[in-house]
C-alpha cells in the first residue's frame, strides 16, 4: 500500500495511490485506488497497474493545483485578486470535513490565503454521518463541506440508485444530518460530493451545491472554491450555480446547485 500507480486500461491517464488491498470473491487481490489530483476512487486488478515515479507525480500534482487556482483566481473581482485586500466585515466560517487528509490540508491552505476562517477534520467517508452533527454544534459554521473520494462502481447499471456509487450514500446521510441541525439553506450553506457522485441524491438530501451532475471528476480544490465564493459574497447578494461552476475547470458538469445567499457580513 502507498504505491503510486496508473491503470493501463485507461491509458495511464490518472495517478492513484494504493489505499488498500482486499480479496475478491474469487480470492484474488483487488487494489483500492484513490486519485492523487482528483477526488476519484476506483479498484483494479494488479495486472492493470503500472508503478509510477513519485517525484514526477508530485510535480504533476503541483502543476494541476496551480492551474486550478489560476482558473479560479481569474473569476475573482479585480479588487480581490491581490488576496491582500482588507476585510471591513466578516467572511463566512467554513467547516470542512474530508476523507483525504492531504486534500484537506491543501484546502485549508487555500482558505488561509483567502483570509477565510476555516476548521478542518479528516474523517473517512463512512464515518462522516456519525460525526457531522457534533462538529456543527461545536464550530457553528456558516458553510459546511463534506467531501473525500467517490466513484461509480464497475457493475453499476442504474445511475439513479445510490448503491451504484462508492461513497455517495455517506455524503447523502451527512447532508441529512446537517439539515436536521440547520434547516435554513441560507443560514448553513452545504457543499457535498466528490468525483462522479450522485448529484441528484445529494441535492435532494438538502445540499446547496453538489457534485457531479455530469458524473465526471472534480479537482481536489473544487470544494474549497465553492466555499470561498460563498464566504466572500456579501450576504445581500445571491451566489448562483453558474458563478460557482465558473470557478472550476470541470464547469457545470462537475458542480451545480441552487441560488444561495452569500455569507460575508459587512460591519
């Protein structure tokens, strides 16, 4: 475990880290893979995997993150592009729950650079529903992010069934728990989901924004871009799905949602 690999059957397009090795029903080892730049989870036979050079992948990751940041940066109003503008009010506070500790730290670094108050907690996707309520009560955020890795299962036949997805059920349960805590969509903005997640199920559970309507991959930083937009938008104005989608490289196929009030309070 811990090796960096690509899959021959997919043209070696995406680097993964081997997160676990389990046995199939036939007793053969199955490698559980998690994306290193995207929030995708998959599994593979060992024969399909190609070991990669970790230094090369780290360079690719930095380039991918930088590209995503530059894209989002160009969508900011001119006066905010310096990232050093003086706040005359209070940006929204973020509680970010992530199934990936490294992705979480990348997002927390982004919030800090943007001047946004944020609390982060790395929790495996399957454990998030049990812990989200306590964290909400403790930190009282304006914005909740529930994310990690996800993906469509290989044998999935109906994409309108939650059991066709690896972790969407946990994101849905977490959103439901959060809405029991705060039913008002404008008092608590919720983003939930990861790569290829069951968008409709997550939105029906009570999210403001979710991934992935086009069942495509999203970047590690996309949840932070959504939070940043809501946290820095004046609460007299609405954040639209179109505005949020514009921040991401994947666009409206990756993230969409509903009109939501900003969480920046002027003093």
